[in-house]
C-alpha cells in the first residue's frame, strides 16, 4: 500500500498532489493512504472520488483518507 502526506500542502497544491498520488496508485494497482490536515477542507477531493466512483474511507479524526481505486 502506498502512502502520501498531504499535510504540508494547501489548496490547490493539495489537490494536485492528491491526483498525482492517485495516478501512481492506479498505475501500480495498489491502494493508497493520504495523510491530511484535519483543518483543511477536503470537499474537492471527496467530490472527485465520488465522481470517479472510487471506493474510499475518510477518517477525519485520524486525518486519514484511504482510497482503493481498483475496487468496484
């Protein structure tokens, strides 16, 4: 499983790094965990995942986002 820390980024860099990490996970056929800041808004990321119908779990208390792009 891949892991990417997005806490150092602010929007729009956070979203760009998210998409790059997701692209890498898809090419390697792996799930990816993103470390996110609990203060930052993740609405854009969630809308993108819903639009693409990716399976994901967002845990705001632990500031973790798990995405399984190949799961149907």
